[in-house]
C-alpha cells in the first residue's frame, strides 16, 4: 500500500498512526519531494471513482493563491491533471493507494470500508 503524505501535516500524522494501529503495512512517499505524475493522478482518480475536485487540496494556501475555486470549473480534466502534477501541495493528502483503490484525504470510516472490502 502506498501512503502519500506531507510529513508536517497533522492529518497525515493522524492517518499514519491509524494505519500503524490497524497493523497495515505501507510505504511512505513525500508528496512535495516526489509529487504524483499526470499518469499516476489519472490512474488514482479512475480507481477512486470520485470527482477529480476531491484530489485538490482546497484548503491549501497554493489553491487559494491560484484562485482555483473559480478557475477549476472552466478547466478540462487534462488541464487539471497537469496542474496537480506541478506541485504536491495542490494535491489532497494524505492519499492512500491500494491495488484497486485510491482515497484522498483521511476519513477513518471511508478508509476502514476500503481496507475491509
């Protein structure tokens, strides 16, 4: 399992602790030092079954600086993937990626459901 994180993020720390407590093995990846590629983002988005907007860190400073709240609706999916791939801080974290699923953000109940299915 891949755990994409920003180590200073408190939600990431909480999620990591939760995974460890569940006895789940995972590999960590620093989202800023090794940000997702367009190909990875497309694959994870498809596996998630969620709207692409869920992959954006909408509460992040970078999102607000770029005025993405107003720009995203006018952008194509391809443009959104390209933008997400430019900066790890734009991507919602933590991101848990399994063989057949990807879940952006940490919601304990949602992660439990994915891991138990």
